[in-house]
């Protein structure tokens, strides 16, 4: 990869927040993104919203992808969005996936989550969405 492509390559932070210990889905998504040429930073398990936002800023990512299976999406997403705004990093796009009831998806999008991929979403759709974000940047 030449220097220009290295500079324009999109960077994504994939995070697991809270006590949710199921990371297989997050790792599968991270691998699919990496296989598509997207640079992925995976935070590992049991991250706090503060840890996720600080890592995203430090790693200069364009996208934060949060995987939630615990049911705490209405707590963690608003806190991540709040912290991004507080730290002047609201230009970082937040997406998510996992177990998110249909009735909460619209509410989370209104709060500022750009896109949500519930369980069963296609990896192709996730990769293409992230690539579109990269093309807009």
C-alpha cells in the first residue's frame, strides 16, 4: 500500500462495553472490516464509555462500532455520544450492533447513532456502510 492509501484508509474502533462477555460477533465484524482493507482497533471486553471514547480519540478513528448484547444499549450509546460531544469529537461516527429491539433503533438514531445492525445483519452491509462513511470523509 502506498503512502497516500495509508493516509486515506478508514480507521474503525470496535468496542464491547459493559459486562457483556460475548465477543464472537464483534470479532467476526472486526475481521470482515479488516478483510475489506479497513484498519480496525479492537478494544476487547468490558470497556467503559470513557475508555471507548478516549481510545477512539487517541487512535484517530473515523468510526466507533459498539457491539451490545447485554440490553444496556439505551445507557451506553447516549453516554458515548455525550462524551464525544464533551471532548469535541462528535465528528466520529457511532454505529452499533447486537441485540437491539426494533423500537429502540429509531430513538438511538435520533440521539445520533448513525446506523444500527441488529443480530442477523449481513457482514457485507456493515462493511459497505463503513466504506461509505470513509468515502464521505
